[in-house]
C-alpha cells in the first residue's frame, strides 16, 4: 500500500481508502466486518463514512453504516489501527435535524450521535458533507448558478471553524475537512482559518473519476499548492467504469437496481465514453476497474481514492489497483477519450 499525508497533519493515510456507504442496505453487518478485516490486513488504514449512510439515504437507513463500524471496533478492539473520517449532513434532508444547515448547534448534535454510533471517543477527520449554500455536485452542474450572500456565508464559516476548534480541544475530533465544495468555498475556508488562527481544512472530498473531472483544473491547483488534497469519491462512477451496466445491463443487487433517486448520470455520452474506456483497458490487458482506479491514484492532487464494494471480489480487485501503473500509451488513450467525450454528465 502507498500512503500520503492528510493535508498538513501528521497523519499518513492509505492511497486506497475504504468507502462504507453500502453497509446497511446492500451489505449486511457481516459483509461490512469482512470488508474491514480484509482492507486493514492489506494496508488500508483510512475508512470514510457519514451520519446519513447507508445509501440510498432515508430515515430508515440513517446512521446504519456508522453503527456497523462501531460494532466492528467493539468486536475487534482496534480503533487505534484506523484513521476514521465521517461527515455532518448538509441541509435538505427532512429526517436529519429537520433539514437544517450546518452550524454550531447542529455540529454538536451530529457529532455526539456519530460518536455514539461509532463507539469511539474521537473522529480523526470530521467533514462537512455539502455546503449550506448548495453547489454543482450531485447532478446539479447543468443548472447551478451561485446565489448567496457572501458575508453571511463567511460568518457561518467562522462559526463552524470556531466550533470545530472547541471540539478539537475537547479531543472529540482531530482534523476537519470539506466535501462537495467549490473553488470559492475551498479558498474562503482556508483563508479564514489562516486569518483567525482556526483549524485548517485538511482535505476536500469531491466526486472524481474518468467520467467526472470537474476537479480539474482549478480545484486541483488549490489542492496541490495549498496542501488540501482530494479524497475522491465514486472513482468508478457507481461501478459504471467496470462495464457492468453497458448495454442496459442491471446485475442483480447492484446499485442501480435499488437507487431511488433520479439517475443524473444516465446519458448516451456516458454510455459511449464508458464503452471506450472499457475497450481501452481490454486493449492493454487491464481490468477496466483497475485501470480507472489506477488513473485516479496517479493524480498528484489525490490524497486517497475512496473505493466502495458490495462483493468481496470487487473489493479485492479495487485494492489491487494499487499495484497498477499505467503506461504512457494508456494515459494518451485516456486523454483522447476525454477529448471526444468531455464531461458526459
């Protein structure tokens, strides 16, 4: 396994991180235990979760994933072996604090709930799942138009950072991070932290894959030069880059067979681009999933690539991507496909 620094902290996190959001719906607790055991044995020390998991999110599934992780910690007595990340939910989910936004009161409530479910005294990286003001993530890129009062947002940012500072002093969290943020937000969080001697955002967790490269070029520039690296979620685009959904296929038990939300990735160009990437992998005797993950792993602005699997063979394949180094010819092939199918969704 390869390890990279988490921002400017003293933590070395595995380049392959374990995503957990399927545990509690697609996966049982026993499945989750088996995945965590295998991942830890193979050098994966960074686990990522959130209070709103399992996914698809609902009032019935809220908190289930954290509970499974907490039960695993209690069963294995190995909390010290894992660098654990979780997230406070942003506004909009009626079953999570009546859909309220991220502020001092809700951070305190959310963290206490997460700590209880996780059966731990602290979380290593506590992240803001999405901004109060909204963003272009989760399929909103085509219609997104920023509309907020910057001064009010800055006041909220300061309240959040001050709250996080208090929680760090209490030992309940160690570091803070962003998720689904924009370039303006990322820069503002870092600037305010420096100006007011408040906790610095150690990372940003945004979607990034061969099919979704909004992080380039502007956010990647900030990530590199401000030491606030990307934790890439959905690096296989919900498993699409494995090729398993091509030609309308829907394997039993797969994500798309249970997803309740609109499929914003469903587009002819998504299908065509995926087909090209799968063909490229085959031409070079590569597993399509491993090629897609190896590409993400190779990006200099990446701190960790967050994989998620419902089956053990998928997990083994994904973790095995750490051994794959892409040739210049493959990289050129990827660049050509991207030019032909730029941002299909």
